C-alpha cells in the first residue's frame, strides 16, 4: 500500500506538470524562426513594436517592479512571435488582428513632472534643457534619453506652476522612474503620461510544446471600459508554424 501511494503521488504530479501552462514568456530564445517583417506595413511594424514592448514590460513587472530598462531580447521575442503570426496564412485570414493594439494605461515612453519652485534646474527646464547637473535626477532622465517635449503653465493666482512632459524613444519602466523622481526633494509630483479607458490585448500562454496566443479585440464605449470582446486564438510552435484555433 505504501508503494501504491508513492506511485499515485508521482502519477498525479506528472499529469499536473504535463497539463500546466503559464502566462507570458519564460524563454526568450524559444522561437527558432526569425520572421521576415518586410511583409508588414510601416503601421503594422509600429503597432507590433509597441505591443512587444508592453508585453515584455508586463512579464518583467510581474516579477520585479524595480527595474528600469527592458531587455531588447525580451522585446524581440514578442516582436518576432507576433510577426510570425501576422505573416502566416492563418493570421492573414483574420484581418481584425493585423492592426490590433494592446491597450495599457502605462505609457512606457512618457512621464509628466512638476518640479517645485526651489528646484535648481527649473530655469534650464524652461529652456527645454533636460540636464540638471544633479546626479540623482540626471542618472534617471539623461541616462534614459528623456527630452522635454511640452511645457504647461498652470499658474493660479500669484503662484506660477510649470508642468513638463518628458518623452523618450526607448521603452522603459516609467512607473519606477516616476517613483525615483518623487523620492528626490525636487518634485511636487511625477507620474506616467498615460491614458484612461480600455482596449485590445494579446495574451501569451505557454503550453507544453507551443504558445497559445490570443488576440482580444475590444470595442464599445472603450473610454469608459469596453463592453464587448472578441478573442482570436492561435497555436504557435517553436519552428514558427501557426494554427488558428478559433474565435471565442
């Protein structure tokens, strides 16, 4: 009887492992096929790049929220996987996914910051000069190629309040960056330059031998939260073979 329980335990464990799946990528070298994205339009490339950045960010953020830079290898994995699906016959037959954008309120390329009136770099920022000469600020902003793109004068009565929009071409963890800026003594507040509402999404779920990739087309009053969602699922194997699994 003792050996029966031992065998039964390992049998159940084997079943659970073989049927398990995880959300997100766990091996960025998993996909062996490099797609030819020349078949994608410039709009598709831009959307796919943004989608890949957000998906890579989510993976990392779910494990550790303190990072700043997103590894290019993580972004490339999602870009290549999405491009393979979009270029496949199965993907081309589902036109709705071809320019589907992942919605996320977290803008990985922009923040809004309001320095206090005593900030020694305030005059320089008025002239759109991002360099402050302060290591704790420059190590965050200059090192990540931020530039001042807009300046808002939100003065009230005798109090002049300037708010700055800072943008970078590089996808970074803007949530962490705003936290670090607020930890200095130079800012009244710093926050991501994000959006409200809801929108489309893409979910990667790792199975034993493939990824199940689900494109979620959301619509209907999305500024308040979309009320309708159509899901299109694909099976992507390591060699770049794509199979349409159906609409949910």
